[in-house]
C-alpha cells in the first residue's frame, strides 16, 4: 500500500510540474458506459457489470508543447456481479453489488504531437492521460436474484459495515477523435469490514475538450 501511495504522489507532482507549460484553459464533457468489477480476497466468482459514467473536464492545454493537465469531476456507476449458482434448495441465484461514486482524477495529458496554432479542440490528436484519482462513495445497493426475482437492499456509506467513504487509485486512458478508453485501478479498500476489496473500472466514453 505504501508503494501505491508513493506512485500516486509522484504522478501528482509530475502533473503539477508539467501543467506549468500550459497556456490555455479548456472545458469538455464525457459520457459513456462503465464495465466494473471488484477484486475481493477469497472470492474468485466476481464478474463485470455494466453501468454508466458522465461528467466534466477542465484542462490546461499547451500551445507549443506536448504535455498538459486536467482535472475531471465525474459520476461513476461501479460494483460487481457474480456468476450464477445454486442455493441450498437448488434455486438459481445471482448476486450484484452496485455502488455510486463521484470521482475526481488529476491527470497528466501527453499529446502525441503539438497543438497547431489554429486548433481549438483535441479530437485529431492521439493522447494519453495518466494520474491519481480520489473517489467519494455516495451510496449503493445489493441485489440478490433468486429464480429471476430480484431483492434489493440499499446501502449508504454512513451505515456500519458498509462502504468506505473514500476510494483512491490510479487512472490511465487513451483517447483519439472523440472516443476515450479509460481504466482505473483501485488501491483503497471498498468495504469497511470483511475481506480486502478493490475497485477495477473500464469506461468507454464520448469525450471532448475545446
């Protein structure tokens, strides 16, 4: 865990340092599906579940350099699901964990070529984004499906034994045109109690900046 924090701190410092080369502020939107799961110690039955993400981007854009920086504020639907199994009565069961986060990544933007003088958006420039992320859990729910019937239990972070308020991790993304593929590797413990658990989220978004 200490090594992970050192990595996040290093990326944070690099992002701040390179942002000094930026000459313009831009804004943008992002929206698309998420494919998320959890790594839970002692549980090898977790599967990906689909949800959505959306939010805003504010970027420091370079004019004569290939490095920039940005901060995002995004909603992210996350969680995990299990493969189908049988209970003690041989009923088909399936379990889902749905969680809701407001995530704030601070990213170093690496453009694969310099911006041209007459360019006002980044859609034609391939780019890589990498940096630390902090997330704030705003709730979730557990869904148990038995013989096709669903039962839901809503959870709030302030409940005992539920989610931790704060999650953190490392985000990396590749973008070209208006499409971005982003992966977030969670380093924090999702649940307050029980086995060690961490979020892993892939998103495919429409993303632009101007």
